[in-house]
C-alpha cells in the first residue's frame, strides 16, 4: 500500500516538475495521456469578433467532427439562460450605479451611455457595472459582430451532439460580486470617457488574437491597469475550477473545449494546469 501511494505521489510530483508553460503561437491544443481512450481538444476563442476578422478554420471543423460533445464556458444553448441571467445580473442589496459615483460622474455617465449605447442608463443602473462595460464593446468595435461560441455551437448541432458549459451563468455572474462594485463603477466610467482609446485597445487585442500569440494576450491582460488587478478572480480561480470538470469529461468522451483565449496561457492557465495533472497537451498548428 505504501509503495502504491509513494508511486502515485512520485508521478504527481514528476508531472508538476515537468509541466511546461505553453510558448507556441496557436489557439488549438490536443489533450492526451492519463489513460484517456481518445484525444480531446482545447481551443481559445475571442468572444466577439468583427465579421471581417472571423474565420472558422477547416481544422476545427474536422476535429469537432471527431468529438462527441462541445464544452464552452457556459451552455449558450440553455433555453433558460436569458431568464437565469436576468435573475443574477443585478448588484446585491439593491445597489445602483449612482451609489458608487458622484452626482457629477453619474450625470456624465448618463449622457455618454445614451450617446454610445442608445439607451437610458436608468433602465440598467442596477446591473453589475462590469455588465454595463460589456455593453460598450459592440460600439467600440464598430462593426458587424460574430460570436465565436455561437458558430461553434452551430457546428456541434450539425454533428448531432450537445453543447454544455464548464460553469453556469450563475457562476459566471457571481464572479462580478468578487470585485468591488465601486471599482467596477469607476472602470465603467473610465471606459465611457475613453471610448476612442478603448477602440484602439480592442483592436490591439484582436491583432494579437489573430496572430495566435496566447502568451502576448496573457501579458496584455496582466499589464492592463484595470483588468490586471483582478486577473485572479476573472481568470485564475475559474481556470482551477474547470480542471476537474475537464478531467471528468475527457475520461468519458472525446470533447472539444472552447474558452476565451485569455484562459490558456501562463502558469495559471488551463494548458499548464492540465500538464501539471500529467496530461500531454500539444499544440496544433493550423
């Protein structure tokens, strides 16, 4: 018994010692090892892309045809998703945006939000401010937007299998309760005031994404004056929570996983965490 436990511990330590931070420029990775019968695949998405930046590689179509299920961050095919989201999108304790801004800041935000989004801020002022910031992205991008995850879900449906989620919409929205609403509100206001700079920043990230440079994308998030401070909550904790789910699913069926590309790289990214567990995660260039 002691020998068996020692052997397991030795293998675990060896896996951790030999795990490598991914360096290759690709968004697509094969997961093998640990006695799983067939490989599974991991792909990094960009949640919203301009239609002229979007392309569904034939390699992905082919690999999805070899899998039996698709896992996204959340199950976007869930018919209850919108209803559930509306239950959890608001700040706790009846808080409103004006509770975290001065009157002058709130008035400025009201005017700019109407100009940018075309909506009265009062209609959504109870929403978690991160969600309000996300409502600015389509305007910042200034184009016809394609949702990568929706296109992958269509492929899954064409292959007659299900789309599922690594976390629930409740889990995802709860993340925004772990960052102070006041900080979120200030970030929202900053995004409104610097809308042109936001457009430039998004284009830089899209350029990095199109170059498939996941390390550079990770560094860009880490160095961001606002997001970098909350990397642990927004990325690292979620990555760690996903690993047992990924392990469970790949032990049963060949699975295609697609998550935001920012979750892949670094010592706390999904690739490294799987390698620490002893899986062989290799790049696929396409």
